């Protein structure tokens, strides 16, 4: 095996592998370096040539070529050994200059890698067929290995140049009586290699191996790949994708997977290279490389990323490290290859990390006696805000910056803002306050500002959020109260025992936004009765008001039909006016009206009268009275008779 290699451009090295099937490469030395000893012919079976490209380099498939070498001098057997080759000094070359290397790629069969192939299985495929070759791409690294089977028992020198058979003595060398039985024994394999993983200056050593059933040998060549002083080009038929963190466009993302699709009949279908699906995974430098694309219309599609990175397949940026390369369509990743010599493509694909965080908190709701009360629904809100001067790069706030307080079955309340999106590590501070724009009447609010700090850290492609606190607010609701007192006054006679008098309070109407009229404890069906024995005062009980508005009540005395009492039938109207003071606390006043007249209090006056005993007349007086009555009756009858007689006379 002989190996040659040299730098062809910024990221390209040309590799030449020269292998010979019989144990001597001297068969094609030039006449300037004649060696009389050429070695003993030893047939090599299963002659395999392997070249693993270092630095996960890739092979430009379109540049692979094979050449047969027939530059053997006029050779004759030496010392009777038919398998010795010896040049005759001073003889003239029988073959013309530059006719010594004949392209023979058409005689080699290309073996394609399948999706299930391992290196060993692919190597076995090439080994099974003489005059074959293939390129194995490592699924893990993306690097290429060139494998060729240069065993030859079919391609003759005379197949390439029939005239050789007619040249004196040459036919003994190239013919069936020659050292190789007329078979071509020396082949050149050449191709270009590229090194997308190299970003600066690297001295590369490329070692090839030839191995047969009889022996093995290696050969190395060194060359320089220099990308430090210029921008690197991309080989034809090649696409280099670099996945980066979109936050700074510099942090690379390993482990991201891409695929190539080709447009056929206006439909995008997965593309296959050498019999396997065209997929690639970014290496430690964030680079994924595709090589061996033919003429056609393509697009680059990202399939996965590292950790929690997300991607949209709608953002493809030029890679300035490859200024002479083609660029992909900015929003679709599409590109076209129109010729085998067209430069390849390079692109940067931003990926985004994000983490969603919710700020939550609680509310304590008590009355002025610090007794917990139920939070009415949809009455309290909290407000989220950024703090002036703080850094919020990579932060997306929710559409709504308010959160309703939700009553908890266990008491108190809680709130939860919509998710905040973070795409960068950092420390972020937010302000949380109670919404005081439309205060609830009677509530003393917590006016303090709560600061919530969220720390975002990044590790192995994942953003993690830590929230330092849950803000809590305490509100105090201040009820206002009213209690109506009734006064009972008695006039007239003095009763022998005190009677029980009853009074009724009835809820009439309200302008407040409440479902029920507030009433004292002990009320039923919006009514409350109280009683007092005899003259005195009695209260209906404390009424608790929780909303601004006017409340109208009616107060009357109930007629319980106690003997000898005349009941006061007055109907009083009591109007309670609930408002708020300067501190938003509820306050109340009430007005009493008796009919249309304002009254100072609720007073009912009942009159008690005892029955008078009848007077019994004396006996003498009774007889005289009866005589008087009879006399008066007689006079009346006489007058009536005189009247009738007078009327008849007139007629």
C-alpha cells in the first residue's frame, strides 16, 4: 500500500491510495528509478483497502475515482523464475507517456450502506464482491470510512489496451504468462475529504490499511487543514448544519438530529444516501454534516434537539464561517443543487430553551375582629409587574397581568398568574400588588408591594426555575351595625298586672347589591318579634351590614288583644343608609319616620282603661218615675188623636 494526500483548499484534502495485488509495487516505477529487484510474486486474496477519515471527516462521494496502472517496464523472467520481474537496463518504454493511468471506475461496483448496517456488516458486503467499494458513515459521529475490495481476477491489461498483446516481450508480461496472469494488479483510488469539525489550524494524519488473507500493511500521510486564516468552503453535494442556542447564537447544541428531504412531484419525501435515510446528529461542536447529495431540490428538517430545546424549522441563518458556501432559504430551509461542482451549503439553526413559571400566592380575609370570613367570588385581584431597572432579556410576560383571588374551601384564598416564559438563565424580580382600582366597600387593603425573585439556571440543555416566595396579602372587612330600640309607654288607668306587648320588625327593600336583607339574629322570613312586659324598652338586636346601600324596614306593634288596652296602631319606617368613610370602612346611619314625619325614636303608647260599675235606684223613686212615664204616654196619645181629626176636617 502506498498513500498520498495533500491539502486542496481550506477544509479539503485529496487522498490517493495505491494498492498492488502481487507483493511488489515496483512494477510501475519510472525509468529514472530502475531497480533490478522487484520482489517475489505472491498472490493476495481478498485484498481490502480501508481508510477511516480522521476528525470525523467526510468523503465527497462525487470525487471518488479508480485508475488502473499499466506502467510496467519491459519485463522478463529472471533466473528461470517465471514469477520474477526484471527490467532490462537501457530499453525503451513500450508505453507512451501519460497513457499509464486508465480510468476504471466503471469496472467497480459501489456498495451502499443500509439503515441497519454496522461497520462489520458493511465491510462484509464489500469483501464479498471483488472490484467493489463503499463509504460507511458512522451513525454516531457522522465520520466516513472508505472501504474497497481491489482483488482482481477478471480485468485484464489487454482489456484496457488490446495492442499490448502484440508488442514483443510485453505480451509475456501483460499476458497470461506474466506475473499476474494478465490481470491488472495495481489500482489508484482517489477522493476528496472534508473536515467540518475543524475550526482552526489542524495537522491531520491519515492512516490507511491494506489487508489480505496473506498479509496486512498500513501507510500514513500528513497534511494541514487551515481554517484560521480564512473562511472555509463546503464541498459540493454537502450540507453543514450547526445547531446553536438562540439566546447568544454561540453556544453549540450537541445531540440535535436533522434529516434531508427531497421534493419529488411537489411532495417532500425523506432522502436516502447510499441506501440509508439521510439523517445526521450534531457532534460536540454542534455540527451535523450531510454529504453525497445529487442534483435536485431539497430542504433541511430538524427532528429533535438536546434536552428541553425547542425548534420551529422556520429559521435558518447563514454561517459566516463558510462565506463561500450556499445559504438555505431563511424560513423554509430549502436549497437546490444544480451541478456536481456547485459549492455546498452551510447554515446555523437556532434552538430555543424555555421554561414556564407561574407565580402563586394567597390572601387572608378577616373581619375587624380578626375572624376569618369567606371571600366573595370575583371581587379581588392582584397585579403582576416588572420592576424598573431590572433585566428581563428573554422573558415573555403573560397576556393578562392580573389574577383573581379564588376562595379556598379550607378558608382564605389563593391566586395564580398565567405562565411567564423564560429563555435565558438569570435572576429576575417581579412586583406583585393588590389591585386597588375598584376597591370593595368596607375592605381595608394590604397596600404593600411583594417582590418575587425567580432564578433560572441552565444545565445539560434544560432550564430550571426556582421561585423564592409566594406573596401573601391580608385584607380586613369592616362591617357596620345598627340596632333599633322600641319604647313602650302606657297611659290611663294603672293595670293591676303588667301585660306583655309585642313588636315586629319587617325587612321591606334595599338598594344594596345583596341577595337577602340583613336582619337580626332570631329572624324568620324577614321578620323579627320582640316583647316587653309593661312599660319599658326593648331592642330588636344587632343588624350586620356588609354592603353600601339603603335598607328599609317597617316597625309596628302587634295587637295581642289584652283586655282594657287601646293599642297604638302607628307604623314606623326605618331607613338605614350604609356608606364608606375616608378609610373605605363601612359606616351607617338611620332615619325613623312616622308617616311622612321624621321621628326621634320608635315609641308606641297604649291606653289602659278599667270598666265603671252601674248605679242602683231607690224604691220610692221608682214609683214616682213610673207615674210620670204613664202621664207622658197619655198626653202623647191625646195629641195624636187631635191631629188625625184635624186632617179629616180639612178634607
